C-alpha cells in the first residue's frame, strides 16, 4: 500500500487505497481543493516528483502562506498555492487528479464544487472525494453531531453526486477508524471537538471515498 507520510492522520488509509487504485506516480498534475495547511498537498508532491505539479487551493488567503512554507520545508518546489473557493475553481492547465476531503460538508452547494472539479481534470482524469457521515460516528454509543457543518452527512450522498457531475463512478466505500482509551483516535477527537473521550469506545464518522473518472470522449 502507498505510504503517504501522514502518520498522524487517522483517515490516511482510505486515501492511500484510492491513490494506489489510480496508480498515481511521477509526473502527475493534481489539485487539492480545500488544501488547508497543505499536509495532503505536500504528501502528493512527494509522490509526483519534480516533474509533477500540485495545485493547493484554499479560499482562506492565509492558507497560501502556510502551504508555501510547508512545501518549502519539505523541498517540494512543485506545490503551487492558490487562493480560490471550490465554486470558483480555475486552473492554468488540466490536471490528472482533482481531490478534496472534508470540504463539501462546509460549502454552500457541493454539486457546484464537484462539477468544477470534474471540469478541472483532463479527459480520462480522476476525481477523488472524501467526506464523512458525521451522525454515524459514536462516542460511548451516542451519535456524534457537527452543528457547524452545512452538510454533516454528505458522505451518504457522494456516489450519486459524482454521477450527477458527469463522471463515471469507478469505486466507492466507507471506512471508520475506531478505538478506546488513549491513542490517536482519542487525540483526533479531542482536537476536533475539544472533548476528551477518556476510556469510552469511539467510532469516528465513516469517511466515504468515491473515485470518479472523466470520460475520454469529453471535450476539453
């Protein structure tokens, strides 16, 4: 399995699985939409090498400097940070892969963003989207919630949304990290919610991963 170097990321395994399925390798052009601090962007840059290119896109202007610093520290000069919203996604070239994670649950219209991502990839290129089903998570058996999110359970709608965006659905699955007591699951939950679950059983919200492909016959 691909090792992304995201060792403190409890959701790293489904992304590694998706990238391995696609055969991501040196020379690919990719866009990470909603890149945040750029952890995934920099990890992807290490895989595509100096002949590849990663566009790290985020609507927060402060993220551009953070991503640039992270890329410089990792020696990944091919990471290009752009300040754009997903709804306004526009790149200087078509890419092989458009990716987002924990983004669509916050945007106004997820389908608009997905269509923009589908339009950003070359014919035959791929779109990988990862979003949660928040209410399916559990702390001590009690359902979790995310009142600040516009679409907290959007993961349950992703396969259909990908088809509606004009993509061929290649694969879709859900994974939910679980644990009890001290460890990365508890640490992640406390960072996310400021709640320490103690020794309670925790099942984090399942992360739905979908892989879509743009038809080879679609015009640029």
